[in-house]
């Protein structure tokens, strides 16, 4: 019985690659230093898997930046602007594409399916020239082999590669990316031939695009691609790996009929219909790579349950054709539990990071082969049982309250128009009211105080004093700038999810549970392990303090339930919506406490609402229904005169505009740095909505300070589409990452622009 790992995190257990990359980029270390750290990481990963007993160990899942960019390099598809002169692509060209250089900006980056991993989007057109320009896959195969490990080289499949690309500038509207298949297949053939010559006996093509809603012509491309590769692939065993969802029935038919393929990999964690597809027909003589160990989460596998599933599958595909695997690349989970010293042993026993998942896969494979490690299995069963029965997980009152929300439809009793009228009587705001999205610049000194307080190195009183002084500074500045609705600046917050997670029950935090987000950047999501409740108010102290410093309205600032959910590792023992409802109830209590404390404007950020959108259309409505409902639950209980704002960090929601409106917020601020009037007309046309809208009037992600004229021009353009009485004037997102030297003049220009336009209206 065999075991297989789809892919492995490349950052290292203590983010060694991150530090090596950043030091290389800062010219503090050489290319050789970076190569050495990387080679050591690869060697230790291969050894770890080989020692564990994994049969099919992946190679070429390491990357200096991104595996899609690696594929672009392999195909030599470098956009002209990087002035690449051919030959093997080196660090210069590679990192210029990834990060830009002094004269050319980087290529676009976007989310890899529904993960928080971002890839570099290939730009392809009819004139793109392809050539075999990176031998990385072959080099890594040989490197592992020299260390005594015969690996399965992993390539992103040709169809997924093309379908993740975007048409190059100038051909946006009339170019079919799949028309390039014939041009890239010859390069794939060269790579495959070289891998074969180097001694590879297996090869893996990742084709996750197969889990999406596909047109028949897109499905045909898979058939064409693998028929085209068939002769080169002969003599090799080929795995086509899918992940992130089940494969729709039509795609399953296409997939399992592909020529020259030996085995198929499926995500059996998220793919809830896949088992039925397999039962109804799996090609005889082919291998099934059964992804039963979750690569998207940090929970220990329920080994007994997995064993039952695997035994069922064995009955269908045959004992020698079943391979135990992970649901997807372990890239999307944390690296190694061994470095978690802060977590208590009970919670730790419930978890498995990548290194532990490798052991789980292996233990399952051995158990199927009749060599069950009884001690490993019984420790696992004990941990599963403790997780089920632990009083830390279950809170009956919370369960009951959340269950009561199901199937009902909570919303504020009045329309947004009448609420806005009531609010205006109280707030008395000018037209085109000005505000910001929450955070103000965070200085080194500020971060130091926060860190030292957390480490208990300074007394609480000192910390409170420092935060108060900071809030005072931010309030004074906003009054001086004459902003209408103020914020306290969020100096007490390190991160908009962590800050709330730390104060809610049911959350745990890791020391090293990093997951790559893009390039050298990693995130450390909190772990939601139990029923969520709010022991005491979380933000009321700071918000009321800030409100006491000014007569102007001070926005209470909260992170919404959907964003907290989507940016955490979520428990897998109940549906996501139940966890979301629990968080919503906790935030609802906070909203009501803020109102009681005299806060009249409350912003509930839902930066990540769109991110949770399922991959397939058929599932969108279900998600949007409970996500939007969760948001509404947070503020059903308040008076008409309390104004609810929400903020979203993106502007491409043409397709979900009805859900955004259904959130029933009084004011929506959105990121709009690539100002697009089309977006605004979506708002206007979609509904006679009436709520306030604040599309960011300048991009805060850049240090550039916009002029007053430029901002005024932008606001004028917005006014051509939106009514004066609904438009708010605010920048994009939070100002946390900027410097005061940039923020002050930019906000000054923003307020002057608003004032100037007011006089013209
Ligand atoms: N209120 C948050 C801030 O200003 C919002 C952050 C975000 O949009 N991602 O920092
Ligand atoms: Zn934002």
C-alpha cells in the first residue's frame, strides 16, 4: 500500500526561506547564500518524507517565489518589458517579474483558487514566444536523486496554466488563451523527455482547474493536451492531480478518459461528491490517489474514519491501485507542530501541521497494508475523543443561540433611507462627509510598547497611557484636518482578526503556524477550536475614551464575523456557517455595548467577505446567504439613529452586488484605487439602494501623495454617476502601513477637495 504527498510548504519550519529571500533582495547576502538555504530546505523535506516511508515524494514543489511563475519561466513566457535576452532565466529576470525592478513594475498577482496564496498571473498573447528556459523541474529531480530520493516531479498542467493566465495588453478582448496549447505542448514535451532521461518513473500534473465550472471547449482542451503529450509520456507513470473541490461529473468523465494517464488524484476532504463518482465508475487498472488528509487545515486527521473510507475505495479500485494522499499541496497549511511551545498539550494533540500530516498519510497506508501502528492510531483516537468531549470546545448556551438563528432572516426593521434621515438629524454631517477607514500610521515606538505590554515587560498603566496619548494625537490631527467622522486609529491592534480572536473564547494562537501568502510574505491565521463567545467588551474602553476626546462622531471599529472566519483556521467538526453565526453573536454584543456607551457610528469591516465565495457558482447563493445574514445579525438590535458602516477591500463585486446591498449597511466604503466608474454605476443601477457609498478617492498602497486637484477630479467623476447625498469622501483601506509624512498632506488634500466641491454644489 502506497503513500503520496501532493506538495509541501517551501518556507521552512521557521520561515528560513523568507529571511534568506529578503536578505538577498536587500543585497545583504549573495545568490549563493540564497541557493544554499533553499537547497538545505529541499534536502531536509525530502529526507523527512523518505524517513517517514512516503512512497511518492514530490519534487519541484519548492519555489523561490511562486510555482506558476516557475512555469512561466519554464515556458520562457517572459513579457517583453523585462528585456530578457533568452537563455536560462536567472534570478534577475525571475524576481523582476515577481516584484518589479527600478524601471518596470511587477506582473499582476492574484489569488490561487479560493486559497490565501497569491500567484503571479502569466500574461500571454498571440505573439508570446515560448522556449524551454528554466530547467528547474529536472534539476530538482536530479538533486533529490543524488540524495538517494527518487521523487515524483510536479508540473502545473498545461491546461490549468493557460486557464490561470490573462491575455497580454492589447489583446484583452479577442484572444483565446487555450489557442496557445499547441505552442506550449512542445516545451512540456522537452521537459518530460528530459525527466525521463534523468530516470523519473512518475510525473505529476496539477490540473486543479478541473474542479471549476468549465465550458465543453475547456474540457476538450484537457483531452487534446494529454493526447498531444501521450507519446512523450509513454514509459512514464502519470498522475493528474485535482484539488480544492470535487470534480464535476462531466469533468470526471473527461479526466478519467485521458490518454496516457496512470492515476488520478482527488480531494476527498472538500470533494463531497467525489466518492459517489468513483463508486459509479473508476477506470480499471488505474491508480487512485485518495486525498483524505486535509491540506487546507491544521486539524489532526480522524484516522479511524479515514481508514473506513479507504477500505471502501480499496473494494472499488483494488488493493494495489489505492494510494493514500493529501487533499492538496500542504503549501496551504502550517509547517511543523514541533515548534509550537505556547500551545497547551491538549490543543496540540488535536492538531497536525504539514510534518505531522506526512506521518498520518504514512500511518494510513501502512494500516491498509496490514501493518497498523496501534500506538499511533490509539493516540489519534484518544485525541479525537478528547476534542469531541472537551468542555473547552462546547458551550451549550452558544450552541443553542447559534442554532436558533438558522433558517430565520434577521434584519433591521426600517429601510436604509429612513435610517439615514434619523441618523442625519443626530450627526448633522455636511454633504460629501469625510472619513478614513480606521487605522493610522503605526510607528516603531508604538509597536514596541504593544509588544512589551504583551510580553508583560511593562505595566498595564504605562501601556494604557501610551495608547491614550496616541489616540489623542490621532484625534487632534483629524480635528486639525477638519475630518467629519473620526477614527481612533487602532493603535492597540496588531492585526484586525488577531485582536478580536485574542479576546474571544474558542480561539488559539500559534507561534510559528505561518502559511505562505505570496513571495516571502506569510500569514499566521488564528485557530478557531471551540464555540465562540465574548467574555467581556473588546473595544468599548478605547472607543469611548476616543469619543470623550472630541465632539465629532467617533467611529467604533470592529472586524466582521465573515472576515474573522475567512482569515482563520476554522474548526471542521461543524459547518462553517455555524461558526460564523457564533462569531456574529459575539460581535452583536459588542455593537450593542458600543451603542450603549454613546458611539453613534460603528464600522464593521468585512474585508474578506468575497474571499469565501465557493469555487463553483452553484454554491455561491448558499454561502452568500449565511455570510450576509451573519453580518446583519451583528446590528439588528440597534436603534435607527446608530449608523452602521462596512468596509470592503476590493471593488470587483459586480457579480455579488445584490448580496452587498442585502447586507443593509447604512454606509459602504470600498477600495477603489483603480477608480472605475463602471463599478459605481453597478451600485446605482443594481438598486435604488440609497445607502452612503465611499469609494476610496486615492490609493494608500503607494507612497505617492495625491494633489488636491487630482482628488477633486476623482470625486467629480464619481459625482457624475452617484448622487451627492450618498457620496462619502475617504481614502482606500487603512493608513497603518503609511508614514505620517505621507498621510497628513494626502488627507489635507482630500478634505480640501471635498470642501471645494461642496461650495460648487
Ligand atoms: N479598519 C481597518 C484598518 O483601517 C481595515 C483594514 C482593511 O481594510 N484591510 O486598518
Ligand atoms: Zn480595506
